[in-house]
């Protein structure tokens, strides 16, 4: 087990990184922000991936339960059709015909089994690809829903607001912080997102209920 630990850690890290990046990109896209303006460090991307996985966990259980029910229903319907086919005259005719050509089909049986094996392996690859694609789509959906929830909280003033005073113009923007980099900050103001350079900001007053904090 220990000799495979490095491989497992690498796969888990790559998965979390991909999911975190998809989550983060979808989150910013919903707020009309270009993701390349606010790159995240690797540890933050991994953390976003973890958040995405935990958020999808409850939904995945529900989807798994529904899928299981669907498989059971399909299996029941299939068994009913098989029982009906066995009682039909066509099934008997096929059985008689198959005994006559059994010698000729022996040579084809090996090729048929080989074809079925190839088709089975290809199906596993396609299934793995589709599952990965579905997980990425769900991760992006989770990020988009998180951004929508953020905007709803801003409308009801459940998020803390900030008052930004610009250096040159003295214009004051009142909004909600979204994300910051070393040079820029994005704020959600009056139902839209604005990006400001930190060098143009004179001071930021952060207000949450009865708490006021001033920074420059």
C-alpha cells in the first residue's frame, strides 16, 4: 500500500486541482470576472476542489440512489420481455435453427467473444471519460450556484459591505468584496462587478452590522 501512496496522492491532488479550477472559473464567470486576472495559488485551488467535492457529495448520493432505482426498473422490464420471448413461437424457431448451424458457428464463436471483450473494454473507457466529464460539469455547476447565492446574499445585505474611496476622484463605491489579487480587487456593486486597481484606492471602510473597520 505504501509503495502506491505517491501515485494515489498524485491522482487525488490532480483531481482536486481540476475540480477546484473548474469551480473557481465558473464562480467568477457568473460574476463576469475573467479568471486570469485573479489567479489562485495551488493550495487555494486544492481547497476549492475539496469544497466542490463536499458540496457535490450530498447530490451524488441522491443521483446514485436514483440511478440504482433506474437500473432495477430496467432489469425488471427486461426480465418480463425475456419471459414473453421464451413463450413465443419465434424463440422456438430460433432454437431449432441454431442447432442446425451450430457446427458452422463454432469458428465464429471465438471471434465473437474477442469482439465482445474489445467492446467491453472500450465501454469501460467511454464510461470513465463520461463520468469524469459529468463530475467536471457538476463542479462547474456548484461554482455557478455558489456565485448566485453570493449575489442573492448581497441583495438581502447578508454579506458585509465595503466603502471604497478612490484617490484621484474621491468617488466612493459601496459594494461587496468578491476576490483580490496582489494588484487588483473585484467588488459587487449595484448588481454588477467592478475591478479596481489597489494603487487607485485611497481607503477601504469595511462595515458589518455595528462594526466598522478602516484600512488604507
